[in-house]
C-alpha cells in the first residue's frame, strides 16, 4: 500500500536527463544525485530569479507575487533570507520542539481514543497548521482558519485556484499587526527594512506566500506516508521504542524515500547545453530531488527503508544556497511524531485509503494520501 515510487529508475540509468512535459512545454529533468547537487549550486547557469517559474508546474495562475527569498539568486537571496531566518530557526529550540511534541501527544491521544480516524484532515492538517503557529509566534487559535484551507492553499477539492484568498488573508494579518504590533512574524516584517527602506507590501506578501504554501502539503504528505508505513511495518515502531536514539536517522530516511516535492525549477538565462539537450534562453529545467534521493550510485538498496542509514546525503531539503528554510521545522515535526508514536502506538491498521498521485504526462508518482482512515492499537502503559 505504501510502496516507494521510483518512476525515473530506467531514465536515470539510461541518461542524466528525462524530458518531462508540463503545461505543454518540454522541461529537461536532471535525475542523478551528483548532477542535481552540482546544478543546485550553479545559480549562474540555472537561475532562481524567475518569479512563478521555480515551482513546476509554474504558478502564474495562482499567485501575483514573487515568493521570497526562494525566487531570488545570490547575493540578494542571502540578504532577503536573513530577514526571516530567525523565525525558522525557532524550531531548533527546546521550547518549540517540546510544544510540537505536546501537540502531537494530544492529537495522537484523540486519534487512539477514536474508533477510527481519518489522518489527512483530522491529524496531519491540524498538526501542520497548529505547529506553524509556534513557528510564526501567533496565537494557536489562528490555526483554525488555516485548517479550513485544506491540503493546499492554492487549490484543493475542485482544483480551482484560490491564491487570491491567501493574499487577502495575509494583507489582513499585516494590517492587524500594524495596528497591534507584537513579536510575531507579521509584525516583524512590518518593522523590517532592506536597502535603507521598509519592505514593500508586495515583498511582505512574497514572504508570507512562501510560508503558507511552501511547507504545507509537503509536511502533510510526509506525516501520512510515515504513519501508513508503520501500518505495514509495526516492527519499526518497536525498533524506535527500544532505541530512541535512532529517531534522528529514521527521520532522515523517511525524508529521503517519501520526499513529497518531486522537483523544483530553474531557468537558464542563456542558451544552455544540458547533457546534450539544448535549453533555449529563459528555458526551464528541473532539479529532480525525488530521483536523486533514489540514485543507487549513492544509496545502497535505495528502495529499502533503513532506519539507521548513514551517511544519508539526501536532497529532500534541496542543496546549496536555497536549502529549505523550513527544514528545521519539518525535522522537529517528524522527529516528534516518531518519538511519540514509538511510545504510544503498538501498531495501526488501515481501514481505507485513497492515494494522492502526481499525474504528469511522462510519469506518475505517489506523493501521499487524499484519504487515510486507520484504527490505532495503543501501546500498553508501563
């Protein structure tokens, strides 16, 4: 039920590049671990200074602002990154990690007590939303509005674009923070200056857009994939229960194999030869993280989940200057989940599941679940 997808296995073995088709355009996808990391470092040939075109498919139809600092190249990228980095580093502190762990304990207790629970909407989305409140230092009650957004802030359910709702909400939050400033994310951006001036409204929206969209569905899918894995491999819960120090390595292995973000885009400023494929000026290419994470030249038995795998040089959080701002937060959530589940859960049984599959013209890849109903078997209290 929770098999690891590797739709690029044959392409990766045959050639460094797979030609994907997105929105009717051919996009060369770099597949091999070494090549992906080298391209991620090379912002001159492969630029992120391309509003709306870093995500694939591109997002011109779902937002109106450049995501900051993601859609910038060095050195300006570093300057914009420093502005918000202190908030993202909060997840490294024991205080925030303990709040996340306590939240997981509450949600898991409610799930165990229920006869059955739907993990996507009743566990993973509330976990992601409420934990984000801790990161942004806003009241936890604010999460109720975010929970109602569903799995993705740009499109959900009927697939209709709803990015304007997110931007309207963020404007409202900046206005509230201006009227009643505090120590929260929105107040901080209101009070920040760059190049000797205050941030523009568009820049503030660009930061907020990335915060709410960048780590939402990825965290939600990661949480449900891990929980489904334990349904098939309850002995891994026992392993973590008997050796809690394995939690850190186990989390990294789950990030490697269940990487929700298949790839990310870059744009070539000039005509570029990419392993024999000609990319036109302003042509888009893809750094395929999911393929790199399963490269057998780097990972022995790449489709096997080894909770003590080390070294584990996965690229689930990217590589180079654009290493994911939310990596510490995602790690805090997953490590907390593994720690609490290993103590509280003996096993779980899947009652019903509907896969969430990324269906593109040249590949299909399982990302997570649209629905995952389970029943928990609680660990006996000692």
